[in-house]
């Protein structure tokens, strides 16, 4: 039976703890106008608290706006206020020092989306079958990609891929928040997600799911299932927003928060990871576990050192490759020389300048290089031999040793 989406339900949100994490440090929300994903960091209770505070603080922005400028200003200010609230929480609970969260938020104002973003959660837009990443990751490896130092493929496996250069929290008193106003039109689909999805499911697979499934709640379910099937051990949060020509808003079945923001706030520490059950591991083998928290370092103090470290790592890689190539070439050269030396222990009888001669080597060549040379010529004229003996000489008569080659000459002379 084919599932058909209700035309009145245009958005949905879902969050999953993942296969390894003991708690969900992601939060999200979905409303008629506001859509948010936040991915907490800090370990133990810190990540939970950070993302929950941010999403709960922003949840009150879900209402109509007179203009995109008004929505942009309120969203920007509210995120900064959420950051101040995080700092105050650390003052009251010092054990949470260092906590922070990414925030990717979007407000729909008729045919525009007002976007605010910090961190490495992402916002995508699917239009006419093309999935486009709207936000830019505030990570160290993205800086390297933007500067041309590494490729996106190298960034995906870079040892510093979890280092965030911008984050909302007590780690940065004045965070830089990206804001954009992006047009939207009927038929567009928007995806907000934490890196529990984007880090494990390819954009091609995400686009295919968005293209083939209309029901926002079913899309959320399928994307999270894809992430888990790919072995993702991290929390994963997904928000889906469809744009219809029949509505200036994109309402969900009911406005709600998901993940850590949906539960009661707790400041108690707990284990970072859970032991996966054997059946789950058999059905969905785990990928390598990412760092327990995404590491944040301020740009001014850290970026240049990381770039120098990456340059040293690149030099080490090049030296390793160069040494490997040299060793390989040396091995090939050694094998080639050994093979050539072996050929020079062989002999055969053949023709040279019209007479029968003894050759050292084998009657073969490698490209333009022959593997034999005349060792000694005899006084036997080739034309003096019987026709079948001439054919044998022209084809080269092999000999195991120089003595055997001379014996062949002697027999030919007698004939």
C-alpha cells in the first residue's frame, strides 16, 4: 500500500539516541514557523543541557513575523541570549564548564527562509531534484577544504574532523553566527540535521529519500534508519519541512521538541556510551566510534597551530609515499637485475653474420633491449648445413651451459 502524505502536515522532527551513546545530546524542534536542530557537546550531562537550553529558549519564536528582517533580528538575538543562558548555567553548575552546542535554526516567512547557524549541524534544500547544502560547517577541516589544502574526501577521514571552530556556549563569549535569507518555493523540501546523519549517510542517499517519500514523518524515520544501518554510533536528529503552494506555513502534526529538549532538564553525569546488544551489532555493524564530544577550540588560538600540524602531517605523508616508491622501485630494479643476471648464465646456438655462433643469454628482448650477445663465432657457414639444421640454428638451439653449446657446434661441424 502506498503511503500518501497529508497535505496539512508539511513538517516533522525526530531524534534517536544512536547505537552507542548512553544519552541523547541532540535536540530539535518543529513548529508552524520555526525549525531547529542542535547538537550538544561537553560530555556527560553537558551536551544534553546545552542543546536542550538552546532549543527550549528558541521554541518561543514559533509565531508569524511581519517581515524577514524582523524574523532575522529576533532569531539572531535569541541565539545570543541562549548562549548567555548557557554561560549562566555553567556559573550555577561548574561541572558543566566547557559545554556548548551547535544551532541550525530556520524561520519560514511566506516565500523566504530566515536561517541562523553556528557549528556543524546542517541545513539542506532540495529543489527540482538537486540537494544543496545551505549552511557552511564551522569546522577546522572545512577551513582546510575552503583554502584548497585538502579535498572533501580527505576531510571526511581527517583526524581533526571533529574540531569545531565556532560553537554556542560558555567556551566563546561572543560567538559569530551566520544568518541568511533564502528564497523558497512550492515543491521545495528542507532538511535540518545533526552530523549523526550527514556524517554517515551520503548526500546522494539523502536526496533519493527526499525525492521518493513525501510524508515528512516517514522521511524522518527513513533517514534515521539509514543512519543506523550505516553503523552510525552517534545521536541523530532530523527535521523535515515541505513547502506547499496552498500554505504560507509548514505546520507539523503538532508543534513539539525532540531529543534532550523534550525531556526534563538534568545536570547529573552519566556514562558516555552504552554497550550495544549482540543482535543489534549483527544486524547493523558499528562504524568506528567518533570522539565522545566534538572538540571546540577558538579560532585565534588554534587555527594556525592546526594548519601547521596539518602541514607537518602532509609532509610526513609525502615522505612516507616517497620512501615507499623508492623502496618499490629499488625492489623492481633488484628483481630486474637478478633476472638479467640469470639470463647471462644461459647459452644458445644461433646465426651471426652468416655463420653459426654461440650466444650468451636468452633469445628474447625487452622492448628495444636484447637479452643476449655473441659469445664466440665458429667457422661453420650456415649455408653449408642441411635445410632442417639451418632452421634449427635460425630458431636458436638452447644449451644448458657453454660446454653443451660447444658440443652442439661440434656435431654441426661433423654433419
